[in-house]
């Protein structure tokens, strides 16, 4: 049985690898074209290539489920086309045993993808975002349409760029009184974290005296005491799906404890936590199709079917996720419904082959 496992594993893994490289190459080419369209001013071709390179781990992470589904359809389809699956069945090898042989190399990909999504992509995505923002000159943007907004008590904060090394570029602070009237507004070129406080540099502050008089002054450096830490700012500035699972869990619980909206972070948490299960469900669909309706079709039809199944699966997740935020049902349920359907359909089709 070990030789059989190795033979099936090599066939499936090889097909998955080929599909993965094709899909990833197309994704990278599309990303390069998109970034070339954004080239202007200080954002050069080299900067665009650097951005694409930094987002490569995320592209790999997002490509793995589709590659696993289509690769299994192709790898098992080749074995079915040469009647090798029929010979295995005639020799007494059960469908479940063949399915387990297919799942073994897939588990390796699932573990590699989970490690990539937890320990690599959160850092590379932030580096890519910061690199692009700086090179496009967003550090001098004052119109409030880019960067990050936050609030601390009666003070509203805006950061144009958040660097991964504990540095903020383009820091705007607006302080209001209890009557919601603006007391002061300031802008500094950058702020660096000093361990227990931030140090603002090269700034200007304007004081408002009951809306009648203005007093403006410059400063080279200014101490800023705040509860915001670099870790918290990094969570706020990045889209939830780019964060690590542990970070999502801790920040979602923090929002719950402070009675703030946390559904978007819980949704991202369950998406990333259950992605290995989603990949396994898609592979089970592929196996059941090869032993069922796609046993004797052409290779092109199998590839087409794999793409359609992946699109339907992704669209169902993308629709149910926001629906859970709007209608208030559990994000866990929204993520699990497509996965559960995959396992039910796969198990039902496999049961009919016995």
C-alpha cells in the first residue's frame, strides 16, 4: 500500500504543482499590469515590482485552494483515463483508501498554506502597503482620503502611512471639547515609538480660541502620550483578512470587551481558521467527481468544472460573509455553510460508488 500511496501522491501532487504555477503566473502578470497603470511621479517600475514581490506570499496563500481542487481533478483524471483507477478497484482497493492516498499530499499543502498565512503574509502585506504608500508620496497627503483614522477619547487621529517598524508618517490630530468644538489641530511629518510614548517630529499646531482667534506655532519635536502602541496601530491599518489568526482573535475579543463592533474581525478569523477545512472539502469534491460524473470526460472539461466549482464556492463565501454582518447571524455559520455543502456533496457522491 505504501507504493500505491506514493504513486497516487506523486500523480496528484505533480498536477497540483503545475496548476498552481499556471494560476500564480497569471495572477502575478495581472498584478504587474495593474501596478504599471498606477506608475506616476515617484512610483517607478522598480517600486511596482517590489510591491508585487511583497504581495507574492498572499497570492500563493489565496491560490492554494483552487490549485488543490483543479490539480486533483487533473491528477486523478489522468489515472481514470488510463484505467488505472479501475485496476486499483479490481485489485480490492476501496474508494476510501484511494481518497486517503490523495489527501496525504494535500495535507502537506494545507499545513504549508496555514503556516504561510499565519507567519508570513501579515508581515509582507504590511510591508507592501507601507512601501507603496511612501513611494507614491502619500506621506504629504492631507485630504483625509488615504491612510488610517482612529479615535482616542475626544481626540481624532489620522495617519497617512503606518510603517512596520513603529513609525507613523503624516500624523494629524484633532482635539475637541465636551461641546464638540475644535480646540486644536496639529500635523507632524512623522512620529516614532519610544517604548512608552511617541515622539512627533517637524510639526505645526493650531489652537482655536472659541472659534474666533487662531494661534499657530511650529515644533521640532513633541512628546505624545497615548494608549496606541505599534501593534495596535498595525491591526487598525490593515484589512482584517491580512492579519494573523492569533491577532484577529485577540483584537476581536478586545472589541467585544469594549462593546464595539467586532463582526468583521470574527468573519476574517473564521475565514482564515477554516481555510484548511475548505481546501479539504474542495479536494473531496474533486475526488467524488472523478469517481462519479467526471469519470469519462475530457481533461478540458475537468479543468472547466474545477474552475466553476471554485468560483461558486468563493462567491458563496463572499456573499454569505457580508450577509452575516448585515443580518447579524454568526460569521462562523456564514463560513461553514459552503464548506459543509462541499463535504455533504462529496460524501454523497462517493457513497454512490460503493
